[in-house]
């Protein structure tokens, strides 16, 4: 992990084993499948449900500041706590939580490299015990919106053509062949992608064991699509969570300075009247 | 997501394999925890959980996960591009 721009944001399973009883560390499981935690989880871990606890459940938005403060307070987290996030599907939604915690200025947030999958594959200890922690009075910072892209910025990016757009959905979603991931409900009126976007499915950043690919592999993967840190980058997917995983990779593992996550993503763009849409495969990267 | 089981112990017999259902690649992840066997079916790209079941045997858990995943994938429409 040492080659990464910010290796301190990753811990491996061995590190976590040695910190299971560390009072300065709070372990949080965030899964795509919100019931997975109940089947057995890392001892001492609490769970956050992305469907109800990591979003505004009234209007479409990330977690409001006050609700984030309440969640962290209930979780026994202080400003000095090291939060280690892990989850299923290669930390897909753990990265979503990471992104929001960074927006609200929590300093020490880390991902368990390999997530729940690696922990299970290594035959490590699981428990059904639900821990409880002494509540705190957590105060978050004002949101850092430099980590987040909104529709006007994406429209501007398309118009000027100076920002790299990374579509991290599956190739079939990118071309417009399907309007949602296979087996999930369609959530847009039109299929395709934002004009000029490059297709780099989020899962390509991971090895078979769920860990992140090496710095050199990641650099080659994104570099081949012209994403090399020479300009701003906006990642997007369907609802903004897969793209938070790619945002994490680009910003923390490769060290790109200007990366934002467009969480409106295709469920916003693909439902808008009058915005440009491209279908089919991406055009070749210009030299 | 039914047949919830809770247990303490270590995960055992972790395995993954890929199959095809209704023309879509699906990853089956199986393991045992305590007295229960768990099987989860994901659409490989993007990797979202389609179904997860736990049961007293690995075969039962897998059969239920495949059945539900097949049902969901059967609803996916392919559009002309």
C-alpha cells in the first residue's frame, strides 16, 4: 500500500485484528445488502444503513449536517476517533460513507482493504453481538462542497470540455443497452451516458480478493482513458455511490487534486429534459 | 433477503463461482457461519446483491439465491442502442 498517494486511508485485516479493542477506533460496516451485518460481523463493529442513515430520507440529498452529527454521536464517535469503514461488494457503500465523512471534515477515516469479503475469505472471527458505545456530542464541520459536483458544474463541464468525466457504471449501462444494473428497477427515462464521458467501471479498481489494485495498475487503468490528473475530474454512476468508490481511488490512492463526485449521477441526468445524451461505446481517447 | 441467521464464530468454506442466469453473469458467494450456510448472488457488473439466503445446507441456500436472482434478472430489459 506504500506507493499510494495516501496509504494512511487504508488498513489491512491484520491491522484491524490488532485494533479490535482499541478505544480510539470505531469499526463501521456499511453494506449494499443492509442485512449482511446481522449474519455476523467483525467484533465491535456497528452498522450504518445507507438507505436510511446515510442520506436525507425526505429530499434527495446526502445526510444533512445535523443528522450526521446525531449518527456519529450515537455511534460514540468523537472528532479524534479513527473510523474504519468496511462493507460488502468491495467496499462499495463503505466508500459512500467515507465520502460523506470527508465532506463533513472528519479527519481520520479509513477503509478496510478488501472489505467484508476478505475478512470472510480469511476465515476470521464474526459475531452477532451488537455493541453499544457511550454517546458523544459530535460537531461536524461545514460541508466541503469541493468534493461534490452538482448539475450546473456537470453541464459546464460538458460545454467547455476541459473536465474529465468518468462513468463508472457497467458497460451496458454506459452504452444505453440497459437502464439500471441487471436485476434492479429502471430508474431513468433515457439510457446512455454524459457526452464525452470515459467508461471505467468502478470494480476494475479492485483485485479478485476485494483489495485495491496497485498504484501502478490504477495509474495505467485510468491513464489509458486520459485521466491522469492534468485537469479536473468528475466521477458519476447511477446514484453516486459507485462513483464515490472511484472518487476515493482517484483522490486518495492516485492523489489527483481536483476530483469531485457527481452524486446526482444518471438518475438525475437520465431524467432531465433537454440535456445531451450519448449512446453506444465511448470514442477513442484522443492523443 | 430472508432466512436470517445469527451466529458467532469464524466464517468457513468461503467460495465464489460464476454462473449465467438469463444471459447475465452472476457471482455466487457461499460461506458457513455457525450452523448456517449463506449464499449470495450478485450481478457481477456492477456487483450489487440480488439475493441472499441462509439455510441449514449449502445446497438449499444456493438454490434459493439462484431462484430469486433468476427471477429478478428475468425482468431486465435490453434496449437497442
